[in-house]
C-alpha cells in the first residue's frame, strides 16, 4: 500500500541508487516545475527512506534548493514531519 502526504527532508532520503536520467527527461521536468511551481511526478520511498521511484524529481528538488518535499511511502504508516 502506498501512503501519500508525508513531507520529509531531502537529506533523510537515501540516494545511493544513482539512477541514470536522460538530460531530455530532466529538462522536461525542470521546465514543468518552472512553469507550474510544482513537480508532476511524486517521489515514492520505502520504510527505510530509500527512493523506489521519482529519482529525477529528487535530483531536481535538490538542484532547486528545496529542503523538504511531500513523498508517497510504500507500506507502513505515514510519519508526520514538522517544518
């Protein structure tokens, strides 16, 4: 089950996966964010805060200096984080 709505610090996410992301994909997502002010795609993490999906969104969020982002957590309970 995937839970939605947890806001988590980007520094708490495990980015060891280091997925290959095409420049074209990053540019499309970057332009969307600049136009609309939010990311269209979510970051999905597991209970160990490892990124399962949404690595490109994570990379762009870090590049834009975003400190916290709402994620979907696969399985388990949502743990609320304060700002």
